């Protein structure tokens, strides 16, 4: 029998940046920005930011543990923060920006403690892990302007995430990119040309342009999930085409003026790999058509998802 939804609460610095990494994961029902851990009721953003109430900015996540278990929630949390910083996070200083895990039951406490110990013993960081593990306290939803900020204000959100130093820290400490020499050994010449040299494979002569099997497509370099066969369709162009990605935050878009054209290039954030382009002539509600090179992708069939560690994405096909 499947477990009922559970709640996870984390403080990871600015709550704007703590929503999108969880929001589009399978099994995540809701992510709310708010305040917790303080000594007053119903604090305002200004009060919390002034360190006057003892609250921290936090997110509260409602999730289905049978799809996305708490251990994976914890793993994803650690990968968004600098767990060695006792004075805030990146450009945001003060007690309201400290990191913490707020557990809601004994099982969560034990898993959080084990996760923190494993990170400390991993040798990834040379300074102590200072993120606190605390019992859950009253959680107050933040003002509506702060909810889903990354969706409402994408330009400012991305500029802030980069400017604060968070994005660079994650790339350097959590999502370390492989060297050029390593990639040349691991990738085929075509895969390397497409992903690292912004190349394009021939239409109708690539691996997935007419794939009909159920499964997901992951980044050929990082293994990050990118697209689902549920969103694939035949656009008649000769390359795999999708109406939307699995995780929008894993993609970045750049203006491409090569070959005398104005197009929007799509790259993966974790590997900084060229994937293809996105156009506005698709059949979906936002008319997006993600035209992606097969050489930038690896397809994992539905019946192999559990075997390869992507079992949470089985829910896409239930």
C-alpha cells in the first residue's frame, strides 16, 4: 500500500532559489516559500530579513514518498546549498539565511542525521558541515509575491541566482563538469561535436527521431533527466521533438545568431551541453517545440528506469 503524502521543510538561504529544484520532480505535490523557527506569529518578509523574529526563510515540500522518497529529497537539498557556511548563504548574510533541516518525525530525523554524517565523511568539503537538524516548528506562508518566484520573474531570478554566487558554487562543488579530455574519451566523435562544438546531426539519420518506445531521455554527459517520450511527437523535421522538458530548471536558453539566423539555443545547465533549439510552432499549450539532437541524449526505456536509478520517473507512465 502506497504511503500518504508527507511534508519536508528546509532552510537553504533565499527561498526563491529553493523552489525550482524540487518543484518539477516526480512525486512533488507542492512547494511553498515561508518562514519558520522564530518566536513571533505571522512574520513579514521585512521583519524576517531584518533578523528581528528569529525565523529563517524556508520551503515546505509536500511529496509522495512512494515516488520520491525522503532520502532523495535530502540529497537534492544538500546539492542546493553551501552546508559549511554558518553566517548565511552566498550573497545573503544574516541568521534568516542560515541552513537547516526541520524534521517532522523520528524517521526523518534519523535519515537527516545519517545524510549529514555521510556528507561530512565524504571528504567533499574541508570545513565542518554546520547545517542544523531541528524539530519542525510553526511554518508561515510567505507573501504571494514570493511564491513560485522563479516562474513569475524568470529573468530576475536567474540573474539573482548567478549574481549571488549560488549557481557557480553548485557548478563547482556539486555538479563538477568533466574535462575536455575525459569527454573526448567517453563520447563518440558525433556526440562530442554536437554537445561541445554546437554541432548538428543529419535529420532523419539519427537514433531517436522516430522513437516510439516509452521512457525518458537523459543528458548524454551528466545523466540528468531532460525529456519524456510522453511529450515527444513527430514534427516532420527529422530530429526528436518535444513539447516540454521534464525539468525546466535543467535547461537554459541562449540567443543564437549563427548562420545568419536568430534562433533560441537550448543547453543543459549541469553539463553545459548544446542540445538543440526551441521554436514557437509546437502543438502544446505554450507552442514550444524543443528540437533536440539525438547525439546529445541517452534514452532509457521504461522497463530499465528502476535498474538505472531513475525509478521515480516510472510515475510518468502509470
